[in-house]
């Protein structure tokens, strides 16, 4: 069981390197749709001119095609020109090949994935550009430790790394140690779990500081609180409040040793019979005497499918995204 968790962890790690994430830096993700073969993402930019808003025709920026809820092909474009295409190939629902092309520069990247034929554990991943190896990752198990060696050569930036992942015998602690040839000290991530295998504490050194995150849950296994600590100083608190048809999430910045709190972000989620209908996130900017509204992101759903996203800045609508499913 413990190594099944390890395999999932490393598969996500490798795939995230080899592929562009679904959100593409937009600030939101589009889950794979059920019972649909594709979706098209349109962008409606808004601009301000002499205090008035004028509307620009919608622009297709992404089209994704699916098969059995697996992303098969993604075409990205802007102003009617294709900027990149991505194709994924699967065998028994496992990603075995991924191709990314950039028509404008005629660059093509190809990635291959290999798995253990018995356990389906990821064994290796390699990426090539014009026949040159630009990325590789191989993993093997040595007793109770999973050892992963990685190599990347992107834009003349050559890096090598080695990751060790170890689970305690009771599976309640996971230790990740990452060695990079470009850093003198290794990075570590230690996770502690409760009996339900929900993470309750993380210790992270990846930012060059001692970081700790603590998680609390209710009797139903729902998050109730997250505390982020940096160099033994409490930096933020996130609180979850659950109702019958909505969930409220508040994130507070914490300053000084007095633990003075200031609201940094709040999120409202509304449901209908466990189906998400609406999600609104408000980010607040720190002011000298008070907080001010920064960015607002509103998401509209239908049967838990993301249909529309509105982005506001300084309470003014700046961008609108629309997703059409087929």
C-alpha cells in the first residue's frame, strides 16, 4: 500500500514536469469533463477607456479533446493562430507517450513513459527535442526507499537531481529528500499522517527556510484549519466553515509575535445536493490602516462543470472566460 502511494506521488511529479498544467497560468483549472468528448475555452478581454467598458469579441485560446475522461489532444491558439499542440497516448489508462509542438518555432518535444508490468509503477520517463535528450527520470526501489534520479537540459540550463522517498513502517510518516547539483544543501519534505491517512503536518525546507504546515480536521475528515509557520513564527491561518449549502474559507495573515491577524483572502463555495454551483475568491491587499479588495475571481458551474470565470481587479471586470462542452 505504501508504495502505491509513492507511485502516485512520483507519477504526478514527473507528469507535471513533462506537461503544461491545465490552468496554463490562468488562475483556475478545468477538470476533465464526464460524458463529454471535448471543451473549448474562450477569452473575453475587457479594457477601460474614458471610464467606459468596451467588449472585445471572444477569442478561442484552448481546445481539449478527451477519451474515457483522459486528455488526448490539446490545441492552444490566439487570434486564430495555433501556438502549440499537445497529444497524449495511453495504454490501459497509463500515459505512455506525450508530444508537444510549437508550430511557430517548429519545435517538437516527445516524452516516453515506462511502467512496471506487474504493479504499474512508473519506472522511467524521458523527453527529447530534435533527437536530443532534454529530460529523464528513473526510479527504483531499494528496500523501503524509493530512489529517483532526474536530469533536465532546458534552454541550456543543465540540472541533475536525486530524490529519496521513504515511508515509515506504520505508513504515518513520509520523508522526501531532494539533492540538486546546483545547490549545496539538500531539500527535504516530511509529511505526517493520521490514522485515516490525512496529512496533519508538513515540514518543508524548499524555500531556504524552516517551513511547517499543520492541518486540522473534523469528525467527517473535512479540513477545519491550516496553520503555516516559517522559522518558528506563525505566518498565516486558514479557517473552514461548513454549512448545508455553502462553505466559507478565510485566510488570515499573521504579523509579529503578537499574532495580530489581517484578512488576506476569503472564498465562498455554494452547492446544490453536493454539486458545486458557484465559487468566489476575494484577495485582499495589505493597507497601512486597512485592507482593500485586490483581485476577485468568480467561477460559475453547472452540474459541477466549470462554465464561466470572471476576473475583477479593483472591483472592475477585466477578463471573462467561457467553457463550451461538446
